[in-house]
């Protein structure tokens, strides 16, 4: 569910070949267009100067028309842009080499820290899944870098040529975040200096989850008329609020040594799982009571997980509201110890959006931001049973 299949790898290779071909065509056209714009005025000026030099000083030079100069300036702009893209491409290749060397340089230390943590039994199952997914991503990225080559001259003049390098750099960034998560786990489990910052990062996805589920409760309330379900929604709101208070209390308990770090992470898992399960039950009960044609379509879509996951509707946003600080707290959701949609090796694009907001890596949950749950309640259903483009 979260690893690339051979078919997917082949499809990526085909897509890369097509992109290279298209980049070469665009780069060639850029060069031709730039020359066509620059050369007429340049040739006209050269001919005029040549003629003037042979006809004597009495004759004035036949300067190109102003439109020729405008064309020449546009041509220079087109060629200058191409040169800039070529230079940027070379810089990205150098950056890839530098960052990959840095990742490989710290690999042994990360592996040693991971082995120590797992050997001590700290959050073992989830941490192992996190590490194994990152390692699988590292292997795929290593193969991609080995196969990747600098674009040819024409391709290097096109905007499309930089897409592959940008993707590789983004993958590297996630791998670096995965390494950061392992090192952060060491600091967190050992209460090393800076563990408070690690905890702020770990609670980020939970607070985002609970805020989204609070919004889902608003939607449930707006589409419901059943008194029994409305009472359950109110109870759900209280549950979400209690969980937010409990998250804040966990930090205090950690500070006082009343709970171990691994147990605190497991408590975060328990709270988000409980809240997600309650939200799913309320959504199903709400959809089941709608006997209209649209209601039946939405219920069928819900039962068949008819909405598809995307980064936009399932990845965490890197900021959450802190009641204690009374401000937004920024964090890196790709560097959490817990396994989330933003973690290295997780490929969710196009998968069915689960009612629970959780995918799996073996027996380990991968937490998604349940942003899409509102669409199951309100979005129109297209002919294929999924959400319409207006959802």
C-alpha cells in the first residue's frame, strides 16, 4: 500500500523518458525562436554597416526599424532565460551530489541509533516501520540517482528539464527528515536537552487531527436533524475537547516523570484512534439516515471508500494552534517519530480514502490528516462514485 510496485517503477521510467524527449523539443524550439527574433535585426544592422563602410561616410547607416529592435530584445530574453535554466540545472545536479553524500555520510550513525532504540524496546513496532519505509525509499532513490543523467543541451534549455531534479531533491529532503526523526527519538526517549522541541513536533499531527475532527462535527451538525445523532455529536465534541486537554496534560506528566516517552506516544495514538473511530461511526449513522437519491449515493461512496487520497487532502500542514502559547506553532510533520502521511516512503496518491483516516504498513498505522471526511458528507458524487471536482 505504501511501497512502489514494479509496474509503478516502470511507469516512472517511461514518464521520465517522455519528459526528457519533451524537454529536448521545447529546448530546441526555444533556441530556434530566440535566434529567429535576434538574427533579423542583427543581420540588417550588419549589412547596413557593411554597406556604409563601402559607400563612404557621406551615406547614413540604414538602421533597423524599431520593431526589429523590439524583436531582438525579446529574442535576447528568450535565450537568456534558456541560459539561466541550463545554469540552474547544473546547480541542481551539484546540489543532488552534495546532499546525497551528506545522507550517506550520516547513515551509519542513524543505523546505530536505531538499533539501540529498538534493542531497548522504545516504541519498537512503529519506529521499525518508520525506519523500514525510509530504507525502502532510500533504495529507490539510490537507484534513481544512479540512472539519472544530466539533460542534453537542448533539454537543458527547457523549464520541464528541472522537474526530475526537483523530485529527487524533495525525496532527499524527506529522507533527511526520516534521519532527523530517528535522532530525535534518541533525544526524546533519553530526555536529552531539546526533548521539549521533539514533543512539540509529536503533538502537531494530533492537534491537527482534533481540529479537523472538530470541523467534521460542525458539518455533521449542519446536515443532521435526528435528535439522537445530534446528542451523539455533542458528546463527540466534548470528547475532542477532552483529548486536547489530555494532550496538554501529557506534556506536564512527561516533565514530571509521571509517564515514559514511549507510553506518551502510545497515548497519542490511542486518543487519535478513538476520536477517528467515533467520527466514522457518526458519519456512517448520518449518511444512513438520508433516504434521498443523493444520500444513497453518498452512503455507497462512503462504504466503498470512493474518494481518492492526495497530498492536499491527507498530508499534515506543518502548523497547529497552541492553546498554551496562544499562537500558531510551526513544526515539521515529515520529521515526527510517529508514522504519518508526510513520512519518507509513504506513497498515498490515488489510494482509497479510508473511513478511519489510517493506512497501514504491516500492522503499524500510518496516520492521515482526515481532511477529506467532510467530502463524504457534503460532496457531490460523480459517475464513477467519487467526489466531484467541486468538492
